[in-house]
């Protein structure tokens, strides 16, 4: 599996709902890499989508 390396980049704004425990963990990880919460979430989504099992798309 490829390594996940957060980096800064721009995307469109959107709204999602997260439980408070998950949001706290996200905020800590984003702070660790000195990027925004939004950028971190975007990169987590990109990583997950790129690494999903292609055979389970159906």
C-alpha cells in the first residue's frame, strides 16, 4: 500500500457532518501536518478512493 503524505492544495467548499470524536482526531492529524482540516479530509478521501479494491466497485 502506498504511503499517505498530506500536502496543501485547493478544492471547492462543501459541508459534511462528522461525529465529534472523529472531528477531534482529524483536527489533531491536520495540525500535525500543518494543513487545514479541509485539505486533510480531501486528501484522506482521495487516498481512500485511489486504494479501494477495484473488484468491489460493482
